[in-house]
């Protein structure tokens, strides 16, 4: 049984931890508002760009001469998986959920006899993936020194993906990230970047708009498709930023409450031990007095 001094030190230690988790929760809550606002503002732009590309795709008359970023190589042998995670921990299951979805896809790709290549963005994802799939990692990105991810960082990853595609390093590219829904819910996503997914992102009440293009569609796609890849990566960064802060806020709130419960239990044990100690001393005094 721990001594009174040990219990007192433990209570002090847990209270110190509780102060830290409470402060981290408040910081995450402050950052969440801005991150959520950025994520919500970025969605309409990325969705509209996807719908424009879909509209352009439908107007292409010669698929064989269409941009390869749009239609792909015509093969499905080599898969490039880009896994976006955070560079910092203490955010609940945020990083683990993304890696779990990615690993499920890795297993399916390998079980189908296809070739797997991985790009990791964020040190936490790298730490989890390299244990089992380290030999498949071809590139690592980390923006730990950046306080806030900008479009420049997304463009770096986008250019790397396009470079590898032009070098015929892969046939299909999939992006993994967390989609922010609310503070409690973040949904892991697997979005196909290359070839472009032939599906509309329009809502049920919104029909795809008909466009007239100048110059020709093929020329527009040559410029628009590389930009779309960087845009989708940047959207994933924004969604991840909001999801990370939401997950951290929830995790730190739970940790703070758990620390409070632990302090209460330790305090009860301390009081009981103290009472037992006092009772024991009184018995010894009374016994000593009676023996005289």
C-alpha cells in the first residue's frame, strides 16, 4: 500500500498534468474555429473545379488523345498512395484512423497482385506506416516547421505526383486524409486523384452546369488538371487541419476529465490512509497509557 507521501506526490503530479491538458484543450478550441472556417471556405472551390473537369470530360470527342492525367494510362497495375497525417500527436485517433484506412487499401492492392508505392506527408503517419510497409515508401514530406500549411506546400506535393506520373512510375493515385464533419466526428477519406474520378460532386438539388469553353477543352484541361491535383491536396490539408484540432480538443477534454476523476479517487485513498494512520497512532497511545 502506498504511503501518505507517495499519494500526496501522485495527486500533485496528476493535477499538474490536468492543468496541461486543460490548456491544450483551450488552445485547440481557439485554433479550431479558424481551421474549420478555412476548411468550409475551401470546399466550394475544390468541388466546383471537380464539376468543371467532369463537364469537360463529357465533351471530349477523342479519349485516346485526351490528357493522361484525366483518363490515366489505361493500366491499373501500379498504385501510388499519398497519406496525409499530422506532424504532432496528442490528438486522439486522428492519425490512427487515416493510417488504418490506408493500410486496408494497401492490403487489398497487394493481395490483388498489384504494385504499391507510398508517399507519406506528416511524421506521425510515417511512424505508423514504416513498421509494416516501410519498403514501399518512396517519398517522405514533413512540414513540422510550418505553423500553417499554405497552397505552396500542397503545390509541392502536387508537382511531385505529376512528376512521378510523367515518369510512368504509377497508373493510379489515391489520396488519404480526414474529412472534417464536426468536433467529435472526422471521417477518413480515400480520394482518387489520377485518373480523375468520373463522378459528380453536385448535390441532389444542383444539376451540373453546362459550360462553353474558349479555347478548346483539351487545351484548358492541360492547364486545369495539374492545378486541380494541387487544389485537391490543399483541400485535404485544410480538412486535416480542422480534423486535427477537433480531435485534439476532444482528446484533451477527455484527458482533463479523467485526470479529475483520478484526483478524486487518490484524494479518497489519501484521506482513508491518513485516517487509518491517525487511528493507529491513537490506539498505540491509549494502549501505552493503559499499560502504565
